C-alpha cells in the first residue's frame, strides 16, 4: 500500500485473472462508494486501477472489495499482479489455471523496484510478455520464460529467452527463484532491467 493524502492510502484493484480486464456492475458500484464525484480512477498499463481509501478503514474496505470479486494489491515496490492476454482460445487451452497460480504465488511480494510480469497463452503474445521484466508464453503444453524486457525509453528492448519448454511446476519454481534473487541481490530502487544488466543473465538462476 502507498500513502498519499493525509489519512488515505493508495491500493491497486482489478477483477482478478480471467478473460480480459473486466469489471461487473456490482464491482463498479462498490468502487464508487469510496470515491467523491470529482475523483478519478487511474488505469495502469498492467490492468490495475489505483484508488485511494481511508487508511483507518483499509481492512474493512479491502474485505468488501474482495467480497464482490475484486483483487487487491499493494502499490509501490512490489511484484505487480500478472498482466494477461484475453485467453481468447479458452481457459484450459491457454493455461488460465497456470496464470492464476503464478499470480497467487508472486503478486504483492516486496522487491527493490516495481516488477512487472506478463503472461500470454499463445505465440501471438497479446499479453506482451517480451516487453516486461518477466514474460511467460505458453507454447502448446509447455511454457517459455523471457526476462529483461523494457517497453519505454531510448534503451527499450525485448526480453531474452531464459528457459523454454517448462512444465507448470518448473515454471513456478524458476519464476520464484528469479524473483528471490532480485529481492536478495537487487539494490534499493534498482529496476529489474538494471539489475539484470549488472549481474548478467548467467547468475540469474544459478
């Protein structure tokens, strides 16, 4: 969570991992209860909405959000919730259960600087996995893991293939090891991109 105005705290919310970034009417009504008429919601490129809520009512409000199916995450130097594609070919074919499990394991973990992880269910790459810090692409029944993507700036570049043909369990293990190494060896506020340039890809999973 990130403190903003006096007595308020900023959190990130979304409809969870599913068929695209969607909210239903009940969720929208619940969110609007905690906004003034002149307030605006910030929609991030990682399928999250930022909203400010009273800090002293944080637990109660988060529980209310969760009761209508909203997922809540901290804002700041944490692993972001998984950015996904729209799963256009279906839940099982594109590996939605795997995406949900990855999100459950990593979203909200503290890291030196905000870490973006993207997932796509096929080689078309709608979730833009190669432009994120960590990117996962499902190829048939296995998964490729890309790291080091950077979407903005004059030094923008696509990520490189770190591991390929991973089973779901191998994918979970590798992603968690990479994040753990970044948490342990990264400098304060050092982006994953800079961290990777400093230590080199060979040290990332060794």
